[in-house]
C-alpha cells in the first residue's frame, strides 16, 4: 500500500497539529544562539521553521521536503526569510558545511536508510555545528495511533502490518543514540517531550483520517465502506471522551542532538552526556 503525503492542508489537520506542539519545547531544549544558519529537513508544512523564523532570528533558514505540495503550503504559511526547496533527505540540495544547525521533526523513521539521511545532515552542517531531531515514541506513547490501530486490527488482522508501533519500534533512546553515534556525532544528548492534543468532539478527531494523508488515513480509505464505518464506531466507543464530548490524547516524542565532529571516525564510540 503506497502511503500518500501530498496535501498540505490534510497533513496540518492530521499530523501538523501534533508536530507544532512538540516543536516549541524541542527548540527551547536546543537553546540556540541567534543569527545562526539553519536547515529544516523534512519541513512538511513548516511548523518547525515557523517557530525558528519568529523566535530565533536565523541569519539564514533553508527548508527541504520531498513533497512539492508541502513546500507550496509552507510558502503560503511562512513569511519571507526562508529558502524552501523540494528535495530528498538522502540527497539534500544544500552545499557542504552550509549551515550551523540542522534540525528535523518526525522524519528519521521514514527514509529507507536513516543512517544515510543523517549522514547528509552531517555533510551540510559545519564542523562544530549541531544536528538535532525528534520522532514519535510510536511503540510507547502515541495514543491517537495506538487507539486507531488496535481497533483496526480487531476488524482486519492484516492491519497489523501497517501499525507504526510495530513498524517503528526502534524509535527509542538506545536506537537513536546508536544512529547518532555511528554518524560520528559527539556530545550526544537525548530527552523526551510529553504533549496533549485536545479534540472538541469525535468528528474533529475522525475527520483527518478521512483525508487519506499518512499511513493510518491511507489504510482507512483503502478499506470497504462497511469496515470504515465499523472502525469509526469502535473508536467512538473506546476513545476517552469527557462529558462535554471532548477528547484528550497524549503523545511522547524522543529528541536527540549531537555536535558535528568531522575529524572523528563515524564508527568511533562517544561518551554519553545525558
């Protein structure tokens, strides 16, 4: 099943709203100096770049995403001061040592070879610069997806192969540390951020899944109408709904950062700092 990531507006409703909640504490944790040259890899519709532009006074800001539609959405949302480019994370359209800090939100689990994507981030970042990223704790605490897939598997056992909690079980601290260490990054540190997303009612929760953007929505719209309806009603019964009809769901993101050391051997072991 080919997962669709094309509509910027649909992405905003489905995952962009979650990413925006993580982006702020992630950047606060990085605590960067002003006037840096930035790169946002896998920028999507621009939630991370938006905060960088408005709060961190970048000298330059590049943002790359493989979706032309997402880049167009980002252009509409962000003011001037950003250079948006369509490109692949495994072959970034950015010169060597072009930036001081490279960041990436919700990307490292997506490329077929995350190590190659990370090496590209190191390539474009100057010696002594910073590479940092965050990903969902898919196997631990991403309640929206957990509820969806648990219900989907009850209706169709084959849905289990699409479950992000199973497919991205290595989105955890040890795996992220190993990935950064093997890329030759030093001064590696990790943390986590807990966020809560509130939906006014079930329809607000359900609507993004019907747009077909992302793994779970793509799965949903591929199913027979009867199965879609059964999944909707099963979720309606099981979601933690307050007396006013609102629904609050939690998510955890793992965040990691490291310093670029281009004199280091990529496989060299580095002492943890957290």
